[in-house]
């Protein structure tokens, strides 16, 4: 006797012909080519829109765009009044993504970021706990002055940044894709700042430094901001476009020796290991981990696409070494006593590792 379990019989899908397979591959290649062209042309359009409100800062804009196209989080470091917040909010408008700003202050609590459970009365008179989502449930999160709050609250972002989810009350809530954390921080020497935990720093793809503008550009900012209001920024892309950008970036080819240069840079920053240069042993207390090499390779792919190139070069790795490594290297007291900065150390690393390789 055969029992009928209500399971439909398994059927073998019809075999695809060689012509059908080739046709599907051709469509896929053409679709990816259109995305690549959209990225290349989109860079010029993005820069034109940002120019309505941002003067100069071309390197900062490029590194921020690389993070967004590659799908990484970005930390922007600079003194107050350098348009960090304006830059992030403007980028969110261009990509037509849901944007939330969280102002980090010393009294901010983790639940102010992720959300909290409240007791609500149901229609039948019973009471139950209901989770109210916090501002983390958006596509672009501006964590403004993130190092103005203690590490306990800073760490509330860790799970969201790594897993793109929030766990509260024993339940897991997935965040909508794409999801970016773009954080601004003041220099650690300023009053009322707390250093970010190393584990959280490592989740940021880049640490971008934004500095004061040249006198000519500062004059342009003053003249522009004290006259008429700037033109509104026009949205250029959707969340679906951004997800397609992420997929296209990962398909960019990279030569093994170029990827090895990124691995060698990260490895050379770790003190007291075989092959580590002497200046690293003297200046560095803690070096970069594996994420640094991954960041340089993925960022190099995004940089290549934004420049209209089909492959990653040594110059891409060289250009991204500073933003990828500066928040992942902890200097020793000896380096600080000698006035050595993290960027000085990275420049020496670049010379030690990359100058011996052909670009």
C-alpha cells in the first residue's frame, strides 16, 4: 500500500540547450555592463549634485563614494564646522535612501539607538510587550559625533554594522538593505571625547580625515552660505541601484600579486612578527587585522569602477592604504613621544611594501 502524503511528485527540470545557456550568459553580461556604465557616469552626476552644497574636499568625497559603492561603513574624522554632517545628509539625498541622524551625547543610551520594549494594552484588555524600533532602522545612519558618548552606547551599533540586524527582547529584527553607518567623530584630543572600542573601529571600512579648506575655498563657502539658499539636491539612484552596485564591484577582477600587496601591507603593520620592519616594532603597539586587506581589495575594486577601469592596480591599493589602515593601527608611547603620526607610519609601510613592486 502506498501512502499519499500530499507531496507533489518530483520532476526533473527540462535540460537547457547550449543556445539557451549562451543567451542567458549574454543577457547577464550585458546587464552587468550597464550597471558598470551607470557607476562610471554616476560619479560625475554625484559630484555635480554635491557641488551645490560642498566646496572642495574631493578626496573625502571619493573615499565616501567608494564606501557606498562597495557596501562598507565609513568613519569621518575632523573638527566641528567642516561640513561632515552636511556631506553625509547630502549623499543620502542623492541615493534616495531612508536617512536617520543620531546625535551622540554623553547621556545617550543603547536603547535610544536600537529601540526599546514598551508595555501596551491590547484591544481585548490584555497587556503585552511591544518593541518600538529605534532610529537604527533606516538605510543611512548618521552617527553624529559618535565619540561624544561612552563605549557602552557606541557598542550598540556593533551588531547592526556587522550582521545588519538588531536583537532585542530575544527577537531578531533584520535591517532593510542597503544599510550604511556613516559616523562623524571629533579628534580624540578634543574635550569630552571617548575613544571608540577597537572592535567597532575595525567594522568601519575607512577612516576618512576631513581638514580645513584652503583660503580660496573657504572664501567660496562664506560667500555661498551668506547669499541665497543652495539649489535642492536631486535624487539620482534608488536602493535597488545601490545593491546592484555592490554586486558589480565584487565581480571586478584583481591580479593575485595586487591582492598580495594589500595582504602584505596589513601583515607588515603587526609588530614583533617575522619579517616586520624595525620601525613598526618601535612605533606600533597593535597592527591591522585581516579586515584591512579585505577593505583595500574591495575598495580598490570600487575605485576602479568609479574611474572607468576594469581591473584593480597597485595605485588603487596605495591610494586606499591610509583610510583603510589609520584606524586599525595603534601607536606606541615611543611613537607619540617622537611626534610620529599614524599616517607617517602608514607612509613608511607603503614605501617598504609597495615601492618594491611594479605598478
